[in-house]
C-alpha cells in the first residue's frame, strides 16, 4: 500500500508534465502513444458516455439502434445520426485538433491546413474523386461476386442495412443532415485524422518515399470502414485522397475531395429511391460500362492536369521542427 501512493503521484506528475511543453519535443513513437491515449479518452466520453444520453433524449432503446433499417421510426434514425455525429467528433475530429494543438505552436501548419499551391487544385480535387467513383463502384461489384463466407456476407448485409436506415429520410432537412453528418463531417474529421496525422506519423519512421505513408494511411482508412465488399475501393480512395494532399500540398483539397466523394454517393442513394437505374446501381454495385469508361478517361485527364500543376509537400513536411528552428537551436547550443 505504501508503494502505490508514491507511484500514483509520480504517474500523475508525469502526465501533467506533458502539458508543460509542446509534444513535438518528445520522440515520434512516444507522440503516437500520446495520440492513442487522447483518442481513447475522447472516444470513451463521446461514444460510451454520450450515447446513453442520446438514447434517453430520443427515448429509444439500444436494441432499436442496433436493428436500424430503412423502415425504422424517424426518432430511431435521428438518434442513430446523432450517435454517428458524436462518434466522428470524438474519434476523429477532436483527437486530431487537440493533438496538433498540444504538439505544435502552429497547429494549422502541422496539420497541412494551408492554401493549395495553385487555384486549379480546388477544381481538380473533386473532379478526381467524382471521375474515379464509377471505377470504384465497379471494383466493389467485382469483389461482391467472390464468396468470402457467411461471416463476411453477414457483416456486409449489416453495413448495408445500417446505411439504408441512416439514409431513409425524405425531407429536405433530413437530407441536409445526412450530407452534414455523413459527407462534410467525415470529409473534415477523417482527413485530419488519417492524412493530417496518421500519414504524417507513417512518414516519421524510416520511409524513403511518399508511398509508404500513403499506403499505411490508406490501409488504416479502409480498415476503419465496416464495408467488406468496398474494402478495396475504400483503400484505393484513401490512396487517391493521400495523393491529392501530397500533390497539392494542402489538406483543404483532400477535405473537399473527401466530402464531395461522400456527398456524391449520398445523392445517388437518395436519387435511387425514384430511379430504377440508380436503384440497381446502389443495390448491386452495378455500373454501366460506359460510365466506367467515361469516368476513367476523365480521371486520367484530371490526374494529368494535377501532375502538371503539382505543388507537392516539401521533403521535410513531416518533421516536427523546421530547418530554421534546428539551426537556431544548434547556434544557441554553440
């Protein structure tokens, strides 16, 4: 008993001492541990602590949320949307923003929130993801033809059921909320999390090229989405979003592209309710081959334009200290 109290005091002192200086002064792997702890704390509060309050506010049961589908009562759909909002904020948005704030004196620069190198990047970023969408859907259709077993099929059916439930609203307000919670918020929060931080962490190791952090962040991005059939397409989308960030030098372009990609799929989902072709596309991932060909051609042209107008991240983009800061520190020590 006598040794527990001093150990507890030492642990508390160590924890609070971390806030006495910017976290960039710690080794990158220790920063990663700090980031994971921050995620655990915020996710526990926003998901575990806030969910019961949401259920009580909307007067729905946990079982009704778990069984959500397109025929669920509107209060169940609204509560599920609220939980989705809190999850995105607690797991992705706030951890990324707070970690950048604790780590660097210029959080915006640290996260890559700078203006794109050229104005045309604002146009090319959404054009790239929109033109790639038919091909991604086609890939998902091919993957769906493979029999991965009953467990994978059950997981995919559950994912599809949840998404149909979340997108079952019909009013203008409900569609607007869907775009906010399922398109704009993920576009911002997930880009901050996966490209702004995790891609940066991956580049801090012994990576000799941009490909390693691109692939690592894309793998984690795909793994976080409970969509077995769309896993490969989501991975490729993650690669594309990382490439947009790298070639434009701005995470704002990645956020815009991500939000446009999600928003386009949500619009297709709502449009499918009154259109047989879109309904077939949504339910079977079936895309007319002409759409794939036109989209692929437009994607190649867009990527060529981006490559010709690229303003890539600098070589030391993932460093915690700039060359000037390191030189000043060296001169100060000498």
